[in-house]
């Protein structure tokens, strides 16, 4: 490799690294650390379009702020539990749910809805565990907002 090619390669790598660092620093400067609660209590509609759209919004939020800079809770109650019920048989929803959980998004399921609608979290919902269940979805939303979480309803 000629000296001029080596220098050009080194300069290109340096510029690429600087842009990557500057890009992350710029997003961090703009958005900082965030705590957010997303709220879903509606039916996903035909082909679960609304559910998929909401999960895409959450992923876009993570992409903009950076997974290391955001603490996200997703609270599901009422018809919102349909997201995890539909995910039992919908591979696209399964992938989105698992992808978000892999980025430390915590999904909270309302126990009032489970009991009131006679839903078994083990049998009727996708990837829900006992520790994911909160006593009340609306009370959890209020608690999280009191703790400084920004409320978003996609």
C-alpha cells in the first residue's frame, strides 16, 4: 500500500469516527436522558396495524435518543392487552415485542384487566411473566408520571 493511500485511509477512518461520535453527542445534547411511559389501551384493529405502529414509535424513540439514554415502560390495560394476545400467533408482533424487551423496554400488564376479563397471562398472552403484572394499569401510569416519566399515548 502506498503512503498516500495509507494516509487517505487513515483520514477517512478518522473522519468517519468523528462523525459517529459527533452524531451521538449531538443526539445526547439535544435529548439527554429520558424516562418515558407509553400507554396502550386500545384495540389494534385490522391486522394489528395500530399495535405495530405503536411499537415502531417506541423503536424510533430509542433510535433517536439511544438505548443507553432512555428508560421506557409500556403499560397495557383494557383492550391494550390485545397486543400481547395477538402476538401469540403473529410473528411480526412477536419480533417487535422481543426486540423492544431486548433493549430493556419494560412491559407492564394490568392485573385488573386480567381478572376482569378472565385472561391467563401464561396461556393467553405472549411473553408475559408474573413480574410484568402491575395491580392497576391506570394507577401505574399515575405512579410513573409522579416519578418523572413523560406520558406518551401513540
